[in-house]
C-alpha cells in the first residue's frame, strides 16, 4: 500500500475546522466569565484565574490564525472570536473593579478622619456632646485652624484597634452623633466659619437605641439644616460613604471624593442580600450600583475627585493628606468670595439639578 | 306504572349552584375576622371589629383626603431613565414596566391639588404598591415639584409617606433625592408655608430620614410601621429579638417623634384643625 500524499486542506475544510475551534474557544471564554460572575467571595483570585484562561485562549487564537491563512470565512470567525474575548475581558475587569475599590476604601491601613485632621489642621480642639443625650465618639467635631483660618471640622472616625473600634462603634454614628454634628455646624454658622466634613462610615448605626432616639429624624434634620447653612461647606468622602449616614454630614457647597473612596445608597453586601438574595454577590452589587468616584462624577453627584498616592492612600498618609490639601484649598478659595445668599442659592441649584427623568 | 314516568319536562340539570366569593371577602390580619370587602371599603379600609388600618393605595388615599374626593393631579408623567442601567436578577426597566402595568401609575407617587375643608392644599401621596413605594429620581422630582408648587402659591402641603426607602436600582441618585427634597423643604420652612407629614404603613429608610420626619407636624395612622433601619437588619446587628410593638406608630409617639397618631376617620378633621392653626402664618 502506498502512503497517501498529504493534500492541502480545502478552503471549506479549513473554514469548518476553524469555526469548530472558534466555537469551542468562545465557549471557554464564556465559561471563564460565568466562573467570575457566579463566584461567591474570593472573586479576586478567581478573576486572575479567569484572566489566565483568557490568555490561553488568546494563544490558541494566534495558532488558529496561522491555520486560517488567507481563508476569508475562517478570518471572519477569528475576528468575531477576538471581539467576544475582548467583551469578556472588559466584563471581568468591570466586575472586579468596583469591588477592588471597595476593599481599598475599607483598607485597615487607610488614613482615617483624625489622620487627616492631624496633617491638615493646627490647633484642633474637639467639642463633645449633643446637649441632649450623650457624646457619640463615632462622630468627631472640633474647631481647627486651616492655613491660618478658623474652620469647623466634622467627620466619622474609625478605630484602628479593637478597643478603639468598639469605642467608635465602627464609625457608625447614633442619632446623638448627628445632633452633635448639627450643633457644630450651627456654631460655625453663628461665627461665620466654614464647615469641612470628612465622610467615612458604612452607615448610620441600625440599633435598637438608635431607632428609639430617632435616627431618621436626626438625619432628616441635618439634611434640611445643611441645605440652608449660611457658611461655605465642603464635604469629602475619604473612605466609605454609606447611605443616609454619610449624606447627613455631606450636603455641602462642594462634595469631593477620594479616588478610591466609595459612596452608595446601601453597602454592596446589603444590596446583594436584597436584590440577589445572596450577600456573597457583593462584587456584582458593587458593580451594578456604580459606587466609585469616577461613576459618581459621571452621574453628577460629586464635584471633584481627589487623587491618591500610587496604589492607594494607605501607602502614604502624608502624601494623601497633601493631595487632599491642594484640592480643599482650591475649593475653599472659590467659595470664599460668595455671599451667604449666593452660597445658599447655588447650593440649592446644585441639589435641584440632581434630577434625571423622562417627562410627558 | 306510569307514575314512574315523568310526563312533564325534565327538571333542570342539577348543575352546581355556586356563588363566586373570591375577592368579596377579606380576612383581617389583626383579629382574623372575615370582613365583607364592601363593608371594609365603606369603613375607609379599617377593620370594623378591631380598628386595624388596612393599607390604601395612593388614588384612594387622595379620594379620602380631599373634599368630596375631588382633586386635580399634576406632574404625573415623569418616568425613570434607569440612570445606572441597573440589572440584578431582572433588568430594572422590566421591573418598572411591570409595576406601571400593575398599578397604572408612572412611578411611586401621585401629586394632586384640591381642597380640604374648603382650603386649598397640595397633597403628594406615595404608592407603596409601586416597587415598594421606593424613592428614585422620579419620586424625588415629583415631591420637590409639589413643594415648589406649595411655595409658589403659598398653599399648605401634605405628603403621605408609604415607602420602603430609597430605590436601590437608582443607587446614589436615589440618595441624592433625600438632600434635594430636604433642601426644598428648608425653603418652604423659611417661607412659613405649612407642611404636614402623614406617615402611613410602612415608612422606612431614606423617606423616614428625610421629608417624612420634617413636617411642622408629623402624624401617623395607628399601627403603622415606621423606622429608619428595617427590623431584620436591627435584629442581625444587635443579635436579639425586638420588643413587641417596636417601630409601630404608638411606639414613635411614646418616644417623642410623632405629634399625634390619628385614626383614619379622624384624619380630615385633624388636618382641618391643624391647617386652621397654621393659616395665620400662611
């Protein structure tokens, strides 16, 4: 029997072969995305695993490319596959991006409110208590000097060690915290001092006592009073901006956000538990809710993004404070020239424009 | 044996005689009494036996409040843009379409003007049957417009809350509505135009933490659940059972956060009385 001479494959055969291979690879790419999207926790390691899979698929596409040669049908197949791969890659990136930012926003080494206060202000003198119930240490208020000018500083403070975390109630204020903050704002208004607030909370504390003492009323009152405060105000979300508990000190002339801070109506875990009925889908929820500084700027909900040191504020507290200082000074200067009435008018217009709807 | 044979026409086929009762009767969750629905309707949706207040939808609420049930709606064509392109287990536009089809509303609030006890009034009534009465950009805008209308005409404003809070599918945009509405209420307050907040079952989250608690008077219907955080969240946080009656309107009255708990039958007289007190300033 004579050995059969190897014939060059026909065009049709090449196209069929490439199509078959492309289909398989497409399914693999889809599987990689499914793996990431359905991951419960540890999404980062799963995402990097998926990225490696995608690289493998890419290599195989390169190999197929050689086989396809000038076959039009096969080239078209490969082109489509390539686009599918890009889509999956983008999906995976978007999917993990918001959650990665969330983890940075909650990084245990991230500078907290008092770390900034220490670096940005001199003569900081804390004021305590709401004159009604008690002193909430989750909320810190005080007089301070900022580049020679008196200002009122307000913010939620997280704790570094267990003891401080407990004392600060994980930076989740009770109603008395919000009432203390309002008292501080009114004091600033009375003496014509600007209010600088620093937002870093998972949310207002959802406890029995908080409900009994009117958490909702305390937040509501702050929203209304901040809207008509007759002095300049700047709010900066430095870490977590959690819902009404964050907003209650963040109705201001300018709202800034650090690059790796988050600001949302509910925590990703909370959203996942309600909308997906599974708290582990937190990364999906983080992505869907659009909670990063870039997202918020696009939605028109913040006025500026404060850059952070390479890799995040946790790597260099001094540099993080310096970058924030630059932005705060700039914004405060811009507000200084406005009269109280102009301030209030523009603040109202700013809030009033937070509207998106179809009419008719 | 002719008497075994029926000579006249046969009897009617013994088809089962049934009366449809479905939807005609309602069971009261409070006292387990079975109530004829028509009786319930005539009694303002309050159980005649135990006085439990059933929820009423926004349309009916407006009919109950205005003189002779007469009112004019305004700014009711607003629809959500789905600002986040939000998809969870279901796409948000699908949820919206479904809610719109089920309720006939474009979103979770109806704005109306008319008279109450002969006085002009603006009423915004929230619709709990529309995605839990949640507040997104449309509810925020509609209520803000109601406030601005009240301000412009110096007409008293009543907002009837019935909401689970901010609408998660509109994320941060919903949160910002709390600030927007509160800022508008600050202007209404400065202008000394009366604002009464009526909290009905249920009122939670971002609605409690903004306009619902900012009335010159905050009043509620008996037994309404009102709070900031939901009971399940609180139980998980403090790891203990909540006391009976927690977050009911009577509880809030006792803690000092409501001016009055008013029976549905007494609402119109109460509001008329309050508006009379506030009229001098308006």
